[in-house]
C-alpha cells in the first residue's frame, strides 16, 4: 500500500486535481485523425510532475495501440522504452530498421523508437518517454 501511495502522491496536488477534473480529449483520438498534442511543463517543475508526465505518455501509448492492427506509430521518436513484464519488443527505430530487443522491468532500454509492433512482442506494459 505504501508503494502505491508513494507513486501516486502527485495526484494530491491541487494543480493536478484541477487539470484532471475535466477533459475534452481522448488519446484514442490519435488513432483516427492526425492530431498535434503538446504536453507543456516548465523545466523547473519536471522533477515534481515527472510522474504525471509519465502517466500521460503511458496512457497515450496504450490508447493508440488498442484496436490497431499490428503497429503503434509514435508521433515522435520515443526514448527510452520500459516494460512492466520482461520480454521481447519488436521495434522500428529512426533509421527505419526493424528488430527485436529484450527489455527487463526496471531497466529502461536506451533506444529511439518510431514504431512498436504487436507481432513478435511478448513484453507487456510498454511505455516510452517522448
């Protein structure tokens, strides 16, 4: 329980509560039309709100991957990739080459990824920082 509280304490912030109180945007919209998405956070607040930013990026990746045929195309190259369960992730990197990488939880893999493929991917809980 204390582990969950430690990782969600940022949700107690009045600023975060206000931001999360309403939304007219769904990350799944990224699957249906070209959309520009800007996550604005002042550099001096990165440490304080890094968990919030990670939550948004993870949710965007999950929602854009749902219902897709075999691929999650990222709006810009991601770095690094992290997973919740160990396994292989099939990726296409910036130069256009595709291959498989093995990633373990707690060990972010330093790679710039343009696409994550479902076929050939065994790891779950994939997230990346954009």
